[in-house]
């Protein structure tokens, strides 16, 4: 699924979107950065309620293709600045994490992206 499709389904507001419309194959949803660091996913998007700059640093380390902040939390300038510096797509959705995961799992299941 394309990043633009994901953000449209999540009704997400674009904060930083420097990359082309990349293909997303998986999603990693967590408020624990240690869980994200332990993922074995590839070509994935991070869903989180965290709004600290460490989210972008973690996304860079694991090779995530973008970050969506859930629950309508708006990131501070530190996170936005780091996302711009690393050209990491950053979005905000008002959806709770559970609802966002359900929506995305339906897309993944429908398109057969995960097996």
C-alpha cells in the first residue's frame, strides 16, 4: 500500500513529507521504543503516541519509512525539526492506536501484503 493511501485512510495530517509516495508493506504500532527497536519488519511505518525526538531517531535506526502519531497528539518543534533533518515522513491522526491498526490491518489483509 502506498503511504498516501495509508495517511488518507487514517485521516492523517501531514507534518513532514519529504519523500516520494513510498510503498509500505508492514506497520509497527507501539508506545515502547524498545518494541520498535526489536522488530524484524521491513518497509514499514511506525504508529505511536510518543511525541519525543527519540521516535525519529528510532525510526532511522530501524529503517522505518515514516511515522504516524496517533490520538491527535501534536509533535513539538524538536521532533518536527529532526523529522525534517532526516527527511522522515511525519503525520498525525486523531484516531486511537487500536482503530488505526484495525483500519490498516484490513488494507493489508485485503491486498494480501503480509503473506
